[in-house]
C-alpha cells in the first residue's frame, strides 16, 4: 500500500514537472516571444524565433513583439527582432508602429535601428502626425535631430492643424530643450509663418507664452 501511494505521488510530481516544462502547457511560442520582447534577452528572443515563433504575432491591442520591445525600450530584444526581419512599420490598433513610437518617446537607439531598416518617414500616427511632431512636443532634442537628418518633412501638418514647430511652442515648456528644438527646426527650413487652424502663427504663440528665446529665433528667421 505504501509503495502504491508513493508511486502515485511520484507520478503526479512527474506530470506536474512535465507540464511546467512543456511549451504547449504554458504560453504559446508567440506569447512567449511577446513576453521576451518586453523583458527578455536577445538570446531568448532568438531562441524562440528559432523554435518557430512568429515575429509579427500581435497581442490583443494589435502590437507586434517589436512594438512591445519598443514600448519597454528593450533595445537588445528590438535588435534581435529587427535582425530577424521584423516590420518596423507594423501598426497596432491605435496606429502606433515601432518607428513612430520610438520617435514619439525618444527611444533613440531603437529609432536608429528602425531608420536603418526601412522606416516609413511619411507614416502618421492617430493624430495624423509624423514621428517628428510628438518628438518636438515632448522636448526630445536628439530625436528631433535624428528625424530631421533622416528627411522627415518638417512642415507636415497634423489633424490638429499643427506642425512640429507649432507643437514645440504650443505644448512645449519654452525651456532650453524646446528652444533648441525650435532652432533645429528653423535651421531645417521649417516655415516660421505657417499658422495653426485659427490663423495664429508660431511667433504669436511664442509671444503669448512669454517664450522670449524662441521669439528671438523666429524673428531672426523672418517670422511675422
């Protein structure tokens, strides 16, 4: 009787161990890849891809593993996914892509990789804006510099009728970072007289907000 009970317990333990180690019993390969994209290493990502995980398998929000890696600024995972051919322009349910999100959030290492692997510079987010516009708004100086150098249209107008220059002023702090962004945009031939949907110009917005440094840059560039 004792041997029988011991055999049953050993059998249960063996079955439990097998279930924990079996991919089929846990998350699917695709789900495990998304988890690795969030917080795993490049080796884990590559191993899962090698086992057959789909590099474009989306979660409930429509995010691919690469977009998830970008959300969490997991550079190593993003690099492994891009090296494996992940689409840097694949959008989720709210029109974010790895490229657009990296630009908007100042994820510069990942942004550089997306730019080197076919980023669509004309793609737009849910507000109809390019990656440059939210980068300018949020004060990501190096990101703005990267996007200008890549050739993003500095005069693109989003659904709010704002350009990157207008957003840097209207939604910016007027501090050193936003002032430098305005300087970069003006140097890249941003139209300093392109007004918003209400006809208010960048210079007028800067004056209303007391952003004297920005106002000076705009005036020197011929703003009215």
